[in-house]
């Protein structure tokens, strides 16, 4: 069974940066495309970014283009979301998972709060 453990969230001022990490186990990680999602209270979880098994970025949500970068380390079984120039509207719980259509059980997520 796939297990997902997110970390790296926190409180940051507008314009700041955070680096989220997700450790994946229970699957052949190097063959899976991966994704980051985020959710704010009362809203549906949305797709933020996807990355192929070989490390190509497939999708970046429009509001994060130029600010967020997704990457992965197949040796370490981790997928990372580098977030720069953060804005208050980026405040959310961030989750990693497989790509849409292959989503498995969600991890606990990591809270990102952007506020002055």
C-alpha cells in the first residue's frame, strides 16, 4: 500500500519561500508520475503540479507558474515542491499523491500559511 508523508510546511511572510518534501513508499516510485495538490477549508482539493517518472514537469497550475517548481529524487523516493515568492492565496494544506486517475490514500499533508 502506498504511503505518503509530506513535510516542510510552515508560516512564511509574503514573498518568502518554502520547500515541501514528500517521501513515498509502498510502490515502485521510479515508475510513477507524481503530483502535488492543495486544499483550503471549504474548497475542493486542486492539482498544483505534476512530474513524470523521469522528471519532466507535465503540469503547473496557472497561478503558480514561475514561482513553484516540482522535482523528484528517484533514489530517495522523494518528490519536492519548491515554492518561491509566496502569496497569501497560496495558504493551504499541501498534499502529494499519484497523478489524477491513480490517486491513492492521502497522507496528512503539510500546512502552508502565508501571512505578514
